């Protein structure tokens, strides 16, 4: 029984818990709650298709500590020509040598989370307020066991003109790595910042990365957020992102998943103010045995806001794409406009897709819709291209690229955009 | 043309209009459920040993099962020992003709607008009337039998056509399929059976009319329709219950089986008592309906208009096993006051070139919660499967909720699946436009709602369409303004 | 009061929210007459039409409106319709799944019921419909479709005139009926209106442009500006406006 396995593993984790100097009280509360929740087995509705727990049980020794890494350069993992503040975490530890903050101190605060929780009142006021103990079991586990993290703070009416690039590396060249990292970002009133979070792994041993982040976007603030999951190694990643929006704030997120063994993203957006605007886009281009599962929640708590979600997937090989999107419109959140779309193309005989878009609406004066499709490339379009002399292979690649690249549209940073564009083009042409 | 007008004229200050009870003498089992009760029911019906064994097996399985908790509905725990599982209007002998049927019963059905005397029949509709747990009369039997069509009560079928019942009972909904199906398998008391022979197009609509009358009684009927190769039948189901303060349980099972090239069209207008304005009373409607398109090129089409019941838990489904088979689901579900509905469908694509279509129109008003839950599953060998789903919700007021839970699971890359859902409300400008043409507000709402649901209502046979339109208007009465 | 007087508006004031839009309108319309209300954008033309038809967003803050001896402002929108007021909407709404035929039958019979008349049976209704269809040159296929859904601008306006023909109002208010129409559609719509004119009914044509008045010739023209009728005259006034533009009125008002 998967549930009993989950329970065993939960106990094993709790018994092996390390000691930390920072945030002991919150960690203890989280441990208590984690014990109550337990890791989700395959019978768990939210993890029906995504056997993270079983994977952990089969492949990991959770009482082991992580190896040291002697990595001396991260050049291979950066985004070429991107002029950015760079923060590097290796195997769950902050690496000061490889990191570099270029923006002025008056523009932005970037420190380790453990440092911030000791002496930064803003960090202390917001930490663990959004990833709550009611959240996903992995998020709660992270609240209890996070090893290190990053704190980002942008003061009032400040626009940070260089993006923040957070690189999370897992070096598993000698043995397994289990990392628990965390980000807290606070954008004060009228602040603007662009953040890119990228994870990579090195080596052939297994990696489990349990990541959680909290973002607070205050009045009229604006966050651009991009997540790139392109690990070459055998990573299993669970990522819990909670973004809290207040009045008239703006949010754009983009999540690109290309590689990894088992990827689970929980993106939870709380629209807790009027006149907010949120766009969130996702793209999963999967092959091999990758399983990528995107769970998104948009919770409209206040009236007059707008959200638009578009996730697209192309599944090849034996890959599995899972999408689960919830839109909540709470009572009195009138005049909400919320749209969601999930489109999938399955290329190979053995790939599958499971999608579950959900609407839960408790207010009548709203415009909400969702649509999802699963299918193949448009035969008509394919024929049209071929009749102009383009080979079938190229025609397919072109159409797939066009299908996928649409989600890049909202990305504003041109360097980032062309980098992502290249990743997508490479992936889709390589296959044909 | 006078159809809609009739509807509008009938919108007066009426509440649930079938809320009366009649004093029929009944033959009841004692309250509660155990193996003896199962034996009691089986004995009452003079059933063969194999059927009793089947029931007992189901009962034992049921005891090990738990009530499903996943539907988006809440209700106090049901005490299964506080329900009467068998209640039959007292008849001295089984009536051979209508003249032997208790005149009170005939009156009961006439009050419902269902005439059991063939002279006053609904044009072209054969009716099987089920009151509490027992089929009391079936009309047009002879005429149908000329064509080889079997249409009779379930108990009669057990006696007259045991080979068919043995073969098909539980073939679509296994006895342990789910909690309520298992309960039904153990204690079902009657229902309708229908068999359409090879190549026969049933010349009239077949209809079962269900009525719960007795207090503290659960109703557990079972319908089985088998359409042999190349045959066609259109089947209607209607239901009402008296207004009672306590909740009553209705756990039915409907099984449809189509062979090669056969088609079954199954329409329901569900109008069980929904409870009063404060959510007191009403029927718990936990129903398992499933059709198996066993043969190639067969088709099953479900149409439902759900206006009644305090709680509805119901997913008429199609298992598309035959190649080129087609499944359809058309639904209008209206909830008002404190009603809760969690309803939808499952389309399981197994065969090649199978197609399915889902049109669901939810309407929530008052303090009600209305959920669509549906699954489209394309199995690995279901090459070229196609599905299109449209799920719309209409909200009236800001105290109610509309929920959409579609599950789409695709294991074959040649499938094309499209799902769309929207949520909207009745526009103030639409209402004003109607007012300006001299139409009052209640009628305007009825007009707009019927327009919204038209795609589904169009699927109903004429007699039902009129009834359904009236029901929509009545259910939503007082929900605007 | 003159027995021929149909509508009498005295010092009508109306606002939406805190914004005052009508600042004291006086207007008298007799049976058999056609009145054109003209004015620049924002002058209150459409507000006047909306207030007369009973839209609730507008609050009447003063004045009175008498319609055939009844206090119009006391009546609900549907009762105004039943008393014989018809509004041809500038933007007719779409009602999915409800055909124009079904819609008209519902409306007509509710109006008849109000007037103590018997409901029309299917045959007489169909007959009436055929007759009116011819009058306004509208095709039955359009009337079988969902009300205004997917209709072109011209089709929507023609449908409005068809409904007007069906309901035979005493007072028709055409709110910017010419907007969005090409010349052919305009002619068909205007022909319909003209055919429906007689000595027992009256029409108020609300329009920005003189163009429509070439086809529906008014007996009187009123110019509305800042919520007041600032100038009244005969059809020549419309031509003058066409030639000189609204600035002329604005400057004249400012001088005065």
C-alpha cells in the first residue's frame, strides 16, 4: 500500500531531522504539521499521476547529508549576455564566490535568507506567511527543513533595472543530493523587478530538490518571474510557489520545463486586491521518461481583477504531461475576469497527458472561462506548408515551434527571450 | 408554438407541485438493513435462488465499502439502519389488467398527469409506473410484444425472461461498482426491463414513471435496457416525490447495453422533491447510470434535466467499447435554495474511431451549489478518438456557486479532445430589453434560461420538452429581483 | 390638455450617479407627429430615450411626463411597453437560444393580456408575422435564429423595426437607429418606419446626423445641448445644422 509507504517515509524524515540555528520555532510548528499531513501517496487526489513519494522511497536515503561540491565556475549555466544580479546556491548552500550583485544597495536588497531572518524586519514579517501549514506537504516539509535561501527586497517606487538571476545547482557527481531551498521576495508599493530562477544539476547520481518560495507584491508593484527547469541529470523537483498580490499590482510568470525525471510545480496565486492583473504562462516540452506536473491555483479574493493563464505542452517519447488548473472566484469578487487555457500535443505513441482544468465560482457578475485541448498538429496547416515545398519534418518542427513559442510573448527582457526561444527551437528541431 | 406560451402562463406562485401524498395501504419491510432484509425482499418477490445469492453477494461487498466523500456536496451522515428498504402498495393479487389495479393508484398517477388507461394515454408513449418500490402497471405491453419488444417490470422479467436478466444484470454496472450501486444491487425492489430485438425500431417512446410515496422509505429501482443488433429505442424517465421534512434516499441503477449498430436514447426529467426554501427535507439522489456500447457502430445518448432533489450525485456514462461507437451526454442541471448537485458524465473511449460529445448547462440560484464533474478517458488502443465538451454555468445571485471539474486523460496520440467551459450571468440589458417589449421579469428570466438550455432541451422528446421548460421556470422562481 | 396630445414632458431632469444629464426638458408630442431630437455627442439624447423607456440606472430628479393621461414615470418598463411605448434600441442585445419569433409571441401575448385581449393562437400569430415581415422586408430565416445573435448591424436594426411593426406601439422612440447602417439598410429601415406611420401614432427619432431625416421626414426638429432643448424648429433646422455643424448651436447658446 502506497499510503503505508508514505507514512514510513514521513517518520524516517522526521527522525532524521537535522538541527538549525535559524527559525527554530517556525520549523518546529512545521514539523508537527508535516507529521500530521504525511507525504502524499499515489492515492492522494493531487498526486494521482505524480509518484514523488514512491520515487523518494525507492531512490533516496533521506538521513544522509549532502556532499561538498568543488565547482569553480558556473559559466555553463548562466544565460549568455544577460546582465544580471547573480545568486548561486550549490547543493542547498549559498556560494558567495560564484554570486555577484551588481544593482545598487538602494535599489534592492539581496541576502541569504538565514541572514535576513536574523536581522531584517521585512523578512521576519513576511516569512512563512504565504506558504502556510495548510499548504502542500512538500511545502510544509520545506518550511521545516530548508537549508538556505534567498531574500529579495525592493523598496517603494523603485524599479530595479537589472534582473535577478537565481541559479540553483545540484552537484550529484559523487553521490545523491537532497536540497531544500527557499526564496522570500517582497516588492514594496510601486516596486518593479524581474526575476529568473533556474535549476540545473550536475552528474549522474539522483537529486531531490524541494523548493519553496513566497512572493509579496504590494500595491502597484510589478513582478516579472521566469522559471527554467532544464536539468540534465536525474532530478526530481517539487517546487511550491506562492505569490500574493495586493491592489493594482501586476504579475507575469513564465515556467519552462524541458528536462528532469519527475517535476512537480505548484503555483499558487492569491489575488487579494482590486484591479490586479496577472498573466501566467507555462510550457512543457517533454521527452524520454520525464514526467512534468503543473498544478496552478488562481484565487480571486477581491473584485475587479484580471487573470489569464496559458499552459502548453508537447509530449514525446514516454513522457507524461500533467496539468491541473484551478480558478477560484470567491463570494463578492465581482467583475472578475479569469481565463485559462491548456493545450497539448502528443507526438509519440507512448506519451500521455492528464489534464484537469477547474472553475469554482461563487460570484455571479464575472467572466470566466477555461478551455483545454489534446491533439495532434493541424493537418491542414501541415499540408499547406508541404505544398509550398517544405519537408514534412521541417513543417512539423515549424508548426510545433509556432505552437510553443506563443507563450514567450509576454517576456519583456529581450536577452532572456531570445535565450528561451533558442532553447525551444533546439528542443523541437532536434526531435525531427 | 404554443409550447413556450404555456410555460409562461404556468409560472404562477406555485412551489413544488407534486408535494401531495396519498394514503395507500402499503406492505413494508421493517426498518434497517441486514441479510434477513435482503432475504425478505427476495422472498417477497418470489425470486429464484441465484438472484438471492447475487443480492447477498452485493450486500456483503457493500458492507466492506465506504460512502464516497469526493463529491462536492455536504450532508449529515445517513443512517442506513433508519431506512425502510421495501415498501409496496398493498395489492391482494398481482393485477392482470388495469381494471384490477387499485383505483387509488390510478388516481395517483392521473394526478401526476400520467394516465395508465391506454385510452387516455400520452400519444405514442408506453408507461411503466413505479410507486415506492413496485411497478404497478405497464401500458401497451401487447402492442409492443407483437414486435418482440419486451417492456415490463423488472420482477416480471426475472420470472419471464430469466436468461436475459442473468446475462445482462450487472454487465454494465458491476454489483460492487460503487457504494450506492452495491446497496442497490442488494436491495433493489423493482424497476423496468426492456429488450429490443434485432433490427427493430421501437415505434413508441418507452417510459418509466417513478414516484416515492411512503415516508422513511428508500427507493432502489433498477432499469436494464438491452438493444440488440441494429435496434433503436427512446426511453424516458420521470420522477416525483411528496414533500416531507426528512430526507429520503434514492439509489437507483440504470444499465444500458447496445450491440452492433444499436442505439439507445435515454432521457430523464428528474423532479424529486428538492426540500423547502430553508433546505429542509428533500431527496438524496445517488444514482449510477451507465451505458455500454458493446458493439461496433452503436450509440448511447443521455439527456437529463435535473431540477429536483436536495442532493444529486449522478454521472450517466458511456463506455465506448465498440469501434465507431458514439456517446452523448446532454444535461441541464438547475439548483435553487439549498440544493446541491454534483453531476456530469464519463466517456471512456476504448474502441477505435469512437466519438463523444458533452453539453452541460448548469444553472445555480439561491444558496445552491452546482458542480459539473466529468471525465474523458482515451485508452491506449482508442485510435482516432474524438471528444468535444462544452460546459457552461449560469449564476443567478451572489450566494450560489458554480464548479467545473473536468478530468481529461489521454493515452493515445491520435485523439482530439476539446473542452470548453464558460461562466456567465443573465445580463441586466437582456432583462431590460425583454421588459421594454412588455414581458415581465419572471417571464424574461424563464425565456432567457430556456434559451440558454435550448441545445439540451432540443434533445428531449416533445412531451418531455414542455414539462422540462415548465420545470426550469418553476425551479428558478423568485431567484431574481 | 389637448385630446391629441400623446406625450407631454415638463421640466424633466435626470441624473446617473451624481452626474446631472437632463436639465429640464420640455416637449409635447401629438398623435400623427414625428419629432426629431438632435444634438452633439453627450448632449443627453440617448438619456432622454432611456428615461422614457424606464431604464433604472437613471434617476429622475425632477419634472413630469404624461403619456395619454398616465404618469409615465410611475410605470414599470414593461407596463410602459404595454401602454404603447416602443424603444428601438441603439444596441439591441443578443439572447442566445431564444428565437425572435418566440420572443415576439411572448411579448405580444403579454401585452394583449394587459389590455384584456385574448392571446393570439398560432395561426393568427403566424399570419400577423407574415404580414409584418413583408412590410419591413425581413426574411423569416432571420426570425428563426436566436434573437440578434450573430446578426449584422443592419439585421439588428431591421429586426427592431419588425418588432415595432408587430407590437404596433402608439409612441415609437428610435434611438440612433441610423448608427452603423449603410445606405441601403438605412432606406429599408426608414421605409418600414414610414409605412407604420399613421394619424394615431407618433414617433421620436433620436439622431446625431441629418441623413436619416432625408428618409423619415420630421414635423419638428429639436436640438438638445447640455441636457436642454435649446432650439426647436421644422425640418429646415436639421438641414441648417447639417450645413453649419453643432458648433453653431454651441456658440449661439453661449452667447445667449
